[in-house]
């Protein structure tokens, strides 16, 4: 039983391509990567905070900032957080922020 023409890269360019290729084609690769990185960092900081049984207020005190700022840091959708702020957040939960430059 035939299901019509076979799907392949020639008739459907997205078939067999990578997510990176797709996002690059849309011009959204860097934006998506930046958002994904922030989501992971927010998740890791939040998990470390909970493991240490720290409240957001305690974390804010350790950082020398407000609880509102801590909420911004932990918001996975807020990508406008500086590296300095992320470093302070990491230290406040007993972690160290490591940034690495790798080949594209």
C-alpha cells in the first residue's frame, strides 16, 4: 500500500536537517540558544538554592540585592541578566559560574 511520494530532503528540505539548520534558516538560532542557556542556568541556580534550603530572601541577602532581583534571575524567560549578576547568584548558592568559549 503506497502512502504517496516518499518524504526526502529534496521534496521536504526540513526532513533530515538539524534543528540548528532550521533555526539558522529562520534567523533565530542565536536567540534560541541564548534563551536555552538562560533557562538552564536559572534551573541550576534554583535547584542549588532548594538543595541548600535557602529562601529567595536569604539568597537576596547573600547577593546584596532585592528579592525582586532574585525572582528575575530565577525567571527562565528573562534573558536580560548580566554575567556579573549570574556570578553573584551562583556564589550565593555555593556554586561558581563557568563560562567557556568553544569552536562554533
